């Protein structure tokens, strides 16, 4: 009898929210001038160290919204009804700080985002969402 876990058993999920930062063809490049893209990723990682997973991902196919950040709920947040929140045009440090504040407080399903983040929320196509959420 094998002691290896079965691959078809679903994972328990991460205990922390995940903040995915697009760094593909348009986001995180000189196509959006005047933004310190490396600094943005470093500030998110530093501000969320120990409270959320921050990862740079390839193109999220929502280039017209660059820079795109997706805040995904923790396993507990998902059980509480939280769903991934797509934020576009995240090109200033004020938005970064609001994302850090929200994700550190628990993120989707566990904490209400700062009201100002409503201005950044957008809904990508179902095909695009499934690529990240799947």
C-alpha cells in the first residue's frame, strides 16, 4: 500500500490570502511609465510579509487595466463567501497601501476593503478569471 497522498484529493487551501500581481506583457513594464514596478512588488511583499502570499504572475490578459492585482481569499475567507477581487489601474502607492491594509486584515470574505478600492475593481471575462481561479 502506498503512503503517498492521492492526487485527486483537494488541497486544504492556503491559510492566508493571495495577492497576485500581474507582470506580463503590459503590467510591470515600461508600457506604464512613471511607475516603479519593481518597487511596487517589493512594497507589497514587504507590507504583507507573514500575512498574505504575494506572487508575480504572467499576463492576466486584462492589459487595458494595467497594472492588475488580484486579491484572492484565504481558505477561511472562501468558506465565508469571499471570492477573488480584480483590481485594475493600480499605479500609485496609495492603492498599494490600501491593498496591504485589506489583505493583512484577512482579505475577501473576512474583511471589508477600504472604500476607495471600489474605484479599482473590475470584472474580467469569465475565460480570464478561470485562468487564475481554476
